[in-house]
């Protein structure tokens, strides 16, 4: 099975709390080198222009989607990323997302004009702010993409009473309570603003609002003079939407059935479709659950846009509003009560990479994941996170990577027990799922980089226990669990892949010190017995700690013909035994025996995502990069045992067989067969200042003698199939062999 061939997965933010004073270093490994994981994990924090301020704006962004706060005299609303999908009408027949996004479909059906200036993302609202000034009220809208500001427009409804709906101006085909409407739109070569009475559409007397465009920050600011409107210290209802602009008609650009170069699509047969692609102040968007049957496709909530899609289809966005207290703003009151501190949420992060502004849905990574840029190419990216509903552990939270499936996305697990049970175990583990640039990137290239950008983002904001880390995932996420786990084994205490496998069984040797619990399904039409049993057989042959639980197809009255065997564990959604397996076990940073396979095809030096070290062995370079291993990739292998620990290898048990039942899920009782190996205790041996090192196709290696429990005079017994140079950093020694 190829790394990208597993099919779709489960049918199925973060409060502004700083980490320790020294930042992420207390939350990431800070001991002697080599550091576990890729260099990207330890890179300085990236910056995104959309998250920066220019006077008069000063407050730090919330970065938790669907949340609002008062900070430094400003009211802030944080929207979701990539939720600019408009109303739920009839899908555009040319929508490029439908082929590979089965379990990540948007609720709205709108598609952008095909002109590249729209970048399939031009009306994606990131943030809306309000701030009273001495003589005016300032508003600021931040967009994810701004290749050409003359393509977009937005309107803000000000005031109004519940139930008394007014039509937004400029042909938006949307209504909401309002006393005034403030609109910003193109006029000639610049953006202008108008403030009109909602009751009659007449312009408010006084100077026109002043618009400022900051293309670098992708922000549009507008100031309304108090002579036009003065909120004083009242509480004012606000609502807002963002859409595209029709220059020739001097009105909002409405979608038609199918997009072309100048018109959006996805309106079906609607005669007056809503113009807004994205609406603000959506504080209660539904979370997708795995038990909604066909609704996960036909009425999806993956992108947290279901309520938006329904409201825009009706042309009524009155459910989405904020009551903004200008008294709080005048008093510079800090109020973060609208920002969740625990539980499930969506977070916005700055990444180190922006390939292009916006999205490119023509990208398919199934056949070339190793060099695929993914569909979501901007610097801002989202991830889902679960903060345990427990007191903050004194030693720091654990960290669990729960990576998504093929055709799915970052909210795959947000409404599941899979995420909450993993998070609530022990003293509490933070669980994250990254978007990783799209539905099919296979945790290669930029998809892998996003995992470590998100991990570092969490580490900068929460105190983590860097030795309590685990990895899991479903389908493509299960494949990714093997991939990232084998590439960076010293990051993880345990691995729990679900309906996944590892096609390049060579790299499984790297998991010597990472126990694995595999969950797979008999009769799985996508990851079949031959594939997952081959992976289990490789782990068994290596004598490693592993367990394969192979589940029988669901066979009771709760089962539904709507799902396949591949999806049954996702729909069943009971992961308590998997959470117990992950437990609170810590990473063994300095094991006596290290085995590592360098798979050069999975390394990306340009992204600082390179696996060339594990535990106390580093600097691993292939002697012949053109020489492929049995798995088909250019590979080198090192197997090093230090006698300085004074222990023998633990004795592996014989292969054991058994059976079990998984209860408590949505599908009743599921029966599974078990095969597994365990290890006995490591028996003592005399401590010797010696290391045994065996290498294949390896040109260079380094050994940290302190972490290997030996000293600079260590005797290194080397067996190699060719010339090999071994250095002992800090010892002034270089050993040549072969």
C-alpha cells in the first residue's frame, strides 16, 4: 500500500495563557543534544502580517476562532479560517473540492471566480475589531488573503432591535437588525466607505468615513467621525459580512450556478442569493459529530460553517451579532470571558511558510505527497485543540498528536470521544489535530511541517511536559503515525495507529523504544488484512512491543449500511482502551539500545524537517544516496548498543494470541482478535565502556557519550558494509572504519 492510498477517515483556542517566562523552552526538550524531533520544532516563533498591529491598534489577537474579547480599549472578534463558503445552495458543478474532500466538505456551496487574483479565498474574514478614538470610531477588518483589495467589500450593521430586520445595502440580499449600515467597497482605484440609514438607505450627513488599506497586513480600516455617529458609552449591536464586489454594477457580486473568471458559483437556482461569503460574530457554530450519517456530507459542519450556510441561504444573519459595550472600551476594561480556556476549540496560528496567498484546490497530493504544497497555502493555518478540563498539572500537560485522515480535515475529531478521552487521561494531555495544508498531504513536506509548527505554537502558550508525548491518527493519520513516529521516534512515548499501516516496513526498526497499539478492521476495503498484517509481522519479527487488535465487522442492530468496515471504528468512537494504552508513560530519552533507519525520501531540509538522529546517535548521512533499501527509498541503518548502562536487551515474549470486546461505543459491542508481544525486564550486565555499532549504507554518525553512559575513551566496535566516520563530540575523537 502506498503512503497516500488509504481512503477517507472518520465520518465522524486556546486561551491567552502564557507558558513559563522563558517561553517554549520549558515546554520542549532542553537537555543535551541531539534534540528529539526536527529543527523546525525549535525554530523562533514565526510572524504573520495579519496578526500584527499598526497604530492606533495595540491589542494582541485572540487566536481562538468564534471568540470575542475586550483588550486595551479594543473589541476583538476572531473568525474561523477557510470558512468563506457562503450559503448552502446547490454545489457548483465545477467545484474542484468535491473530488478529494469527502469528509471535509464545506456547508456553504460558494466558489470563487477562477481569476487567480481571488486565490479562492479573497473574502475569508480573519478578525474584526472596534475601537473608540477621540473624534471617531475605528473599525478594522483583517482578511486571510488580499491580492487585490478592489475585489472585496464588507458591510457592518450598527444598532437595531431584535426582530426588526433591515436589508444590507448594495444588493447584498442579506438582512439583519440595524439602525445604520457601514459599507466599505471599491470606487475607481480605491476603497471608499458609506454610512447609511438602515430604514431608508439615505446617507448619513457629515464627512464620509475614511478608509485605509494596509496590503502588507491585509487589513482594511475605516473611521466613522462622531459627527456621523457617536456611540458614546452605549452598548451597540453589531453584525457584519464580507463578499465580493461587482465594479460595473457598483454593487455586491452575486454568485451564479457555476463560477467563471469573473463570477462566483454555487448559487444553484437561487434568484437572489446572498452576497456574503463569510459572516462575523458566529459564537455558536455546531461541531461535527461522527454519528450524523449522510449529513456529514450533505449538511456538513467540518469547517464550523453550518449555521452560516443555513442563515445565508435564508438571507437572514440576525443570529450572528455582538453587543459591544463602548463603556468597557472607554474604560480599557480587560474581559476575556468570551475566550474558552478548556475543552475543544479551533485555533489560528502563524506558520513559517507561505507558498502563495490563498488556496489552490487543483493540488492533489495523493501521487506526489513528498513535494506537494497542499491546497491551503497561506501563512495562517488552523488547528483543533482540546485542553483538558482539569487543573493544570504541576509537571505540565502531556501532548498528543491526533492526526487526520485522507479527505478529512483538522476538525475531524473535535466532536469525538477519540479526542476527549485522550485529553482527559491521567493528569491531562493537550490533544491537537492540524489541517496540514489539506485533505491528502500524507504528513509529508508542508503537511509534516504544519504538525511541528502547531506543536511549537502550543508549547509557547502552555507549560508542557516534554517527556509525555504520544501520536495517533486514523487511516491516513494511522499511516502518518507510523511515518512521523519512525522518523522522529525519540519524540514519542507510544504510538496508536488506527486502520493504518506502514508500506515501507524497513523504517519500523526505528520504533524499538516506542510501543505500538494497532487497531485495524477485518474486511477493511482500504487497509486490508494483507497490508496491516504485514506491518504487524514486521514488528513481531523485530521482537518489538506491539499489539494488533483486528476488529470483526459490526454485526448488530446499531450498524448502518451507510458506512464501510474502514469507517466503523470512527463511527463507533470509543477509545478508552487506546487512551489507557497511551497512559502517562514518558519517553525514554536515553535507551541502552538504539536502532534508526534514515529514510532520505521523507526528509525536507528546506523545511527543517529532517530525520537524521535518534536518542544519543546523530549526524547520520547516507554513504550512497542513490542506494535504495528494500522499502524502495534511499536508506541507511544504524544499530547501536551501549554497554555503559549495564543492562541486557529485554527478552521479548513469544507471540501471544487472544481476543477481546470493545464496549461503550456507538455501535454496541465490537469483537476483536489480538496478537502481541511484550518485553520482560532488562536484566543487569557488567557495565563496560563499550559501544557496539552496526551500520548499513551509513557514511557518518555521531555519538553523545554522556547520554550513552560511556566516556571519551569508549571502545566502539563497528561493523559496517563500507567506509564510515564516527565522531564523538566534545571528545576530540574521530573513528574511521570500513
